[in-house]
């Protein structure tokens, strides 16, 4: 059986946000496969085990170095 549901999240500041519980809360059955589609041009989805809270801190630091918002050559803000 296929179950489809649209989940609308409140706006968040730039960063890495855990949405596991929000997704889990709307799924009627806890076994199976979940597909997550983000309808935004500059949003991304990462999947990790969240065992160590420093992972999100490391992700944020890495992306701030690799894709700094201060660069002049970006037109999308």
C-alpha cells in the first residue's frame, strides 16, 4: 500500500535541522521505505545517524568554508 503525505515545515534559518520526528509522526506504519522530496531550489537533504551532536556543527563549518555566503560570484541569495 502506498501512503503519500505533504509535510510543511516552518521556515528555518540557514543550517542543518533534524526533521526525523516530524516525518516519523505522520507515517502511519513504521516499516517500509520513505521518499523525501524538498521543493526548494537551494535546499538539501543529508542523512546521518545523529549519534554525535558535533556532526551538525562539523557540517555547518564545512559548508561555510566550501560554500561561503560572502562570495561575490553567487547571484542566488
